[in-house]
C-alpha cells in the first residue's frame, strides 16, 4: 500500500503537466517565445516520468517476488 501512495504525486504531476500544456496554448499566451519551447518539452517530461514510474514498479514487483 505504501508503494502505491508514492505514485500518487507522480500521477498528480503528470495531470498538472497535461493541464498546464493546454493552458499555455490558449490565445493569450501564443505570442510568447517561451510557450513554444515549454509546449514542446511537456511530452518529453511525461515520457520520462512514465519511464521512471514503470521502472519503479518493475523493481517493486521483483522485490515482492523475491520475498
């Protein structure tokens, strides 16, 4: 149960990045230079977070099966 609780902030962070990505693409921010780079970076951040989360769960499963 404790390991699942550690993944809740990861899920919340991923949801925040998705919402933030949609907000910065609104008409009021489109003229800013940083918006293009930030919007391009968000999918890569989400992939890195997903990769790290999957590796974490695989490690937990291996430790659980070793016991």
